[in-house]
């Protein structure tokens, strides 16, 4: 995609609408990625509460996995998990 | 005094006040939505007087006394982004403490107007006039106006609001005045009426308010290799564009208030052989010296750049290229070993000029060292001797420094 030129973007770095962080793929920053063992997971959703990047996918009150497009691999979910079912793996 | 001048004086309603008070009155009449300022030294009487107006109910501005200049400019940025017309004031080390956020205000393109009382930067500790503070901020992206006297301070602050907020500019403006010389000396000031000022500046309208929760926006986000450069170019373009937009705003100002403001000001320069370039109050002293020299048959002239940012290079060149010798007066040292900031820029601009008169630099008045008519006379004498000899002996002189 051709990037916009100086005349096409808002002045001063202003972002003129909300929710645009979604378009920024911060997942590329990751060194370690979280992997969940759903056989051990108790769906307490502590990981969902603590994740600083809203990258825990939850459906109908159940933890379903990760949004790897935005997860930066900080490991907070793995650290907070009370049943230690999240592991940080390389890649 | 001629009768006509006397009559003119009699019809003018002059009020005695300092440059600081003139600035505070301009702020009172502009009645910005918000003023955020650090209330103690190195702050000046500007904020003290303005606080009094707020306390007395003479202006409805929200005054935010903050804990430092860094916070003052930060609060101004938030306020301006929210859509409030915002002003502040500072001086010397106060401006230095603001540094980081001074850049952010300009880069975020917020039209804040700030009075700056030009005073020396420490160390050694000195509170008197020189231009080190704002000259240090010359690359921050702010428009800079230098005022010769209290009347100009008053008028420049009013035009600054309109310049800063102009849709084709959108840059903050510093309105500078010489510390103590202008800021603390009492002069007769002619104030305009509130309504004319309000009508002239109009209403501050912002396209994207930080407080508009129905249309959320982000000010000052992360901006990396992919877009930062484009945003810097936008700033650069706006500053360049300002060179042609400012004269239009000033024309409107002149029409409304019956004044004669421009990017630069000349005094007896057209037929001059030798001329000096000086900012702010020194220009006033130079005028008196020129009048004396003219009586002796010496064709001396003066150029006073009113705007230093944007730098009106073309106008300056046009005004001084015909001279036989030019002396540039800098009340700031840049430590480049190539002269002061005003000198460097004028000399650089001359590179492309067909006419290149010899040009020399005088660094003067640092730390408030007085600049007397005799000092300026000495400069003109040296320019005369360069004219006669046809060559420059000393490129950069430090006027009056003792051996």
C-alpha cells in the first residue's frame, strides 16, 4: 500500500478518529508468544483482566486463545495464571 | 515639538505603564479562555498583573497557576488541544525549563501565544536583558516577534493571536520584549478598545477538540520512521507559508488599528551607505544615533527585523543589499564561533545575493550590559572605516568587553 504524503495526513500527528490502534500490528514486536493448554485452563479470565494489550480472546465467558496480531509477548498472562496453563514459547 | 504633533499627542489617550503591564492589558482584552503560568520568579510582572485582573473579575479567563514552566506549557498544550484560546508568559530560565514542551506545542500545531521577557540564561546567575533565551528556542518551531517598546508589545500580542490561529499557519507565537529595558520601564501606551480587539481576533475555532467525546481524537501519538518526517515537513511548510500569510494578517491589523506593522522595519535605510541590523529596544536607541549622524552628513540607516521566525530573508536582503557596509547586532552568543544567530542567518542568506556588501557582527549587551548611544555610534564609526578601507578587520566583535 502506498503511504500517504504530507498533504494527505492531519497536521501535528493528530489521529482524527478512535480505535485506530487496532490497525497497528504490534504483534511483530514479540519475541516469546503465549501458548495456552486449554485442558488445564479454568476460565478464571485473570489473563483477560491483566493483559495490557486486550489480546486475550474470550467468547461466552471462556478463554479462547490469543490475538497474535497485537500480543507483544510481555508474559503477564503466563505470570498471573493461577493454574500455570500459559507458557511462553519462542517464535 | 511642532504644533501638529502636539495636537496629535493631546488627542491620544496615553496611559503610563511598563512593557509587562502592556502585555497583561493585551491579555485582559484578548480574554483568552485559559492562561496557565508559573507564578513566581523567573516569571515577570505580566502574570502578576494578569492574575490581578482575574482576581478583580476584569477578565473571565481560567487561570491555572502551576508548579513549574514545564507544567505551564504542558497545561497550555492540553488546553489548546481542547479548543480553548490559550496564552502564557515566561522569561529566561523559565523558558529553558519549558524546553521539551515548547517543541511539543509547536509540533502539535497548537496556536498558543506566549509573552517572553528576554533575559540572560545562567550561569553565572544574571536576570538582565539579553536574547539568549528565545534565540535558544529559535529552532523549536515557534513564530518569534521581537518588540521594540511597550506599545509594540501590546500590539504584537494582539496580532500574534490572529497569526497563530490562522488556518494556513497554526503555529504558536512568542512575543518577545527586552527584559527590564522594556518590561520594567514606564512608557505612555495607547490602548485600543475591547470590542475592536475582540472583533479583530474573532473566535478561536478548532477542528478537533480533545474534549469532543462524540468524535474522539488523539493528539501527540507515537509517530515513527514512517510518518514523523512528513509531519516535520508540514511544520516547515507552515513556517514558510507564514512568510506570505503574516503580511496579510498585519495588513488587516493595520487597517483596523491604524498602525504600520510589517515583517521588518526600516529607518532611513533607502539612501544609507552604512546600516545596522538590530532587534527590539536597541533599534530605538539606534534611531536617535542615526538622527545625530545624519546631521553630520553620515548616511546611516537601520533595519529592524520584527519577525525572526519565520526568517524574512528576502525582505531583509532587499532592504540591506544596497548598503556599502552592514553591521549586525546580536544580543545573544551562539558559540558557533561564526557569530550570533541574527548575523549567521543574514550572512547565509546573502550567499545567493548578487550584491554582497561587507557584513560584520557585534555581539553586545549580554547579561543586560547597557547599550548607550555612544556604543552604537562606535559601531557606525567602525562601519565607516570599513567602508573607507574596503575591507573587514574584525568579523565578529564583542562590543565593550574589557581586555
